[in-house]
């Protein structure tokens, strides 16, 4: 909605016959007159852009629809402007509006218009060709200093007031462009602050009208700051004052690492036991009880003593630190401390995943299977996968859940084709689900008997040539939440920061982790 403010109107409380007229008359919108809104855009209304027909605009106080005080009763269009007469309702709010206008407290009006046809010139100036005039508001301050009511007449006819107003006053108008759902009342033109170096750089990158506006804002601010450029003459552009522009970083800072943990995320992390020691015990059953057919009545039943091993798990401390100068913290944008902390936290994440990946590989049992990669012959791959799955099933009746591979093995999996050069691992209707997916096709979804339905985990923390078939419960991960510690050093104006956490892994059953050799 476009809102134009005008200080050219008069108030008529009563006519010659003493009867209440309760009208306000004046200029609603001057035509072909540019006004600058607070963001620097110039807007004007073209002659005939507002209609005198249709539903009459309502009269509000301060663009507040809950404070309706009347109705625009007459609209007079000319080549120079749209004139109005508004009838103020006989209510307490209407009485207050008339008193405020008569006393000069309310000395401006502002129209609310929804543009329906408009255009821009080469300089980004907007011209309203057609618009719906929705409301007219009484406001206490126009867009420019000194905007006051030109005349208050308690007994003159409306026609004379309009004539006198037109002859004696030059309309001064300003407008505000806003979105329809968030009205912005007419206000004095905002004084631009000196644009920061990052704003200048971003505007230069955007180019066009954005750069033009920001550069104009810089010029305006420079002219106000005479102590900084009092020796300069004429218009001051950024090319004339390179010493006033600081070198800034256009954030966010480019990050070339993906702080993800494929192994940890795939197998999940348990809460670290809250023990006051660096080690804790994770028990596992190494010898189960037994059951058998009774040889004969009253013969002894099968009896095997269960053995529960006390496995010791050691907590690792994973962390890093950095020292920043106070100047580095205060003078950088984007703030160096936040950038460094984000990077440090990411490095801690990557290191914990590296520990988990190494533990998974070192805890694996060799399946004895070898995948000899052959073009257009994936039979060796299937043989190796099912051999590893069989090892797990024979030992426990469980079937594998995950296929963990290094990036180079993932590439070989994706390149597998049949004799007709069709991909062995196809895509579903949505394409690749993630970078860790080799795709799914109908009939290859995971079931307890379908090794090809394994969740594929690709991690660059695996050494080249790594391929593991895993039943997830056989591998456990424990971690505490990361903690941030900081220490100020006043003598050096520095700040030492560190991030650390406790991390541990446990191979509950190595036969649940089967490795395949790549040839």
C-alpha cells in the first residue's frame, strides 16, 4: 500500500447557518510530484491515477482501522491533484479529531492506496498509474518539517475553503511504501546512517538500483559528516574517498569441510555413563546357558554355566583450543570468535567420528570373502556380500543392517552394471536419497533376508578399500555433550577458548562386523 501525506487541508466545524458541517477539506495527493520514501525510492502519482467513483474511502486516525472517525464524502479530481472533503462522524472520537485538527495538533493527512498499475523508469523511480484509494488518515506530523494546517475556518463554506487552500498553499507531500499487512504511517524522511563496508560491498555485488541507493546514502551521510570530508568539493562518491571504506569480509565465511559424522549418526551414540572415573565396565555374555533333550526320565538336564565378562571401556578426551586477542574479537565482522568456535566444534565432531570409524575397522572379523571388481560382472560383489551376511547369521541368527564403505568403494558400487550396461543399484522415483545412498528399486527394500537393502554408510574417515558388513548392535558408541571453557588473560588482552567432550567406543561382538577384501 502507498501512503502519501499532505499538510494542505482545512477544517470547517460549522457553516453560516450555525449548523454543524464537521468537514475537513484539502489536498489528498498532488500529481506528478515525486516524494522520497525512507528507503530512498522516489514515487509519484500520475494524473487520473485515483478514481472519484466507487466506495468512499474511510477516515481513520493514524492509519488505525479501529479508530475510524468518518468518511470521505467528496472527491474532486484535477490535472494537478486529487482534492477531498471528509465528513467527521458525531462521535467522541470524531469530536476529538476535529478539536485536534482545529488546534493544529493534527496538521497532515495521509492516503492509503493499493497500486494496481505502476511503472519504473531507468533510475528506479516509481509512477502509480492506477490505484485503489482505501482510506484517508489524520496524522500529527507530515513527512517534512513545518507541515501544518493551512487554514482553520469555523464558518466558511467548503467551496471557499478549497479555493483558498489551493491558492495559498503549495502541497508538500510524502509517502511511505509498505506491504498491505504491515502498515507504516507517514513520517519524516529517515536520515541514512553511513553504510558499513559490508553493506557497500554487498550492494556493489548486487548492482543496479540497490547499488545506486546505497551509494546515495553514503553521499548523504558524507555531506553531514563535514569534519571527515570538509576539504572535498562538490559531490562526494565512494571513488573519491577510498580511505573511508574499510576492507570487510562478506560473510558467512566459506567452509570447505562438512562437519558430519556418518558412522556416529548411523549407529547412534549413547549417553556417557556418569562415573567419577575414566573407565567403566560394559558386561557381555561370553558363555550362554544350554538346553538339550533329556536322555531319559530323571536323567540330569543339560547344564552350562553362564559366563559374563567384565569389559573395560576407557573414555577418551577429545578437544581443541584457541587463543584470540581482544582486538580480533572486537574488530572483526563476521565476528572472528564465532567463526573460530564453529570451526573448532566442527573439528571435534570430525575427530570423534574418526575414532568411531577406526574402532569399527579394528574390531572387525575378516569374513574371508574377496570382491574382485570386474566390469559388467557384479556376481563377485553379491557373493562377497552374502558370504559376510552368512557369517553373521550362522553365529547369531541375526542379519546385517549396515554396509560401511570408504568413498572409493562407494564409487565402485555405483559403477556396477550388468551385461547390458544397466546400473545394478538403480534409482527410485525420487532419485538419489542422500550422498550415502546407492539407490533403491522395487524388490530391493530391506528385509531380514535381503542384503541389498543394507543402510549404506560412506565415510572419508575409513581408509581406502574399506568395506564392512555390520549388524549394528555389535558396535556401541558413548559420548558426553561438548563443553566450552574460556579464560580471559588481562595482561595480554587475550581470551583462551577450548571445546572438549568425552568419547568412547565398544565392540560388543566382533563377529557382527565382517570385513570384505577389495581386489
